[in-house]
C-alpha cells in the first residue's frame, strides 16, 4: 500500500512495482480489482517455485507456504542495488532507503505501467482474501497492540521492534488515506 501511494515518485525515478505472492492468478486478479494499485503488476508464484524460493523469500512453514515481505531495487542490467528481507508476514520497514537507491540510479522517468492481472469476471469476495474494508481496523489494531508492547517491553531490542511495528502501521494507514477509493 505504501508503494501504491508513491507510484508517481516511483515512475518519476524510472521504476515500477511488481508484487509476487503465492496466491493463484484468480486471487491476484481479485486483489488488483479491489485495491487502488493501478500501476502494480501482480505475479503469481504458487509454492514459490518460480521466484520466491530462488530469492529465499518463501516461508514453507506458515499456512502451507507464504511469501515473505521484501523490497528489492534492480538496475536496468538486473543488478541488485537494494534489498530488504522481512523476517515474517508482518515485517515491513520504511521505504526511504529503497527510494534513495532507485533515485540514485539516475534513470529517466517512465509512464505509469498498466498493472494487473485483469479479469473482471473474478469473484471479489474470495474466502480469506484481505479486503479494503478491513485494512483500517486491522492496522489500527496492529498499531495499538505495538504501542502496548512498546510501553511494557523490557530490553532495547523489544522496544525497537515494537516501535518499528507501530511506525509501519502508521505509515500504511497514512498511505491508505492517500489512495483509498472514494
């Protein structure tokens, strides 16, 4: 969501967003229709067999196998110039380092790409699909849970992790305010 709210900045820096998950193409088509991410290309990688396992971004132990969160910037030759690898499904960090790496490449701006996949016949209310109407309550709950843990945690690492999680929730809620459908 945070990257979707920054799509103009990404395109101005010559980049595009590709989201890879283990979800089948039908669920990705539903996600693309439900969420305000018109310039994001969704790539289906069931079982993580094509991309996620090779990138070491697949957790086989969580719900039968899920993609781990990550953020990568590649130069036009395919060389990795920035990487962030999340530790679990909820591990998201600030994107500014990724933007600095992308903008540091000095690429020409590109026109927004048409995202997808597009399948207007797909069922938008698939079981287990994260929907826009639950995004705000979900991340407000994340925020307040992290705040409570931050206040009672002992040790610097625990406090730092709780603070990072609260800041992540705040950033996602702020991004949603910028892109939410009317």
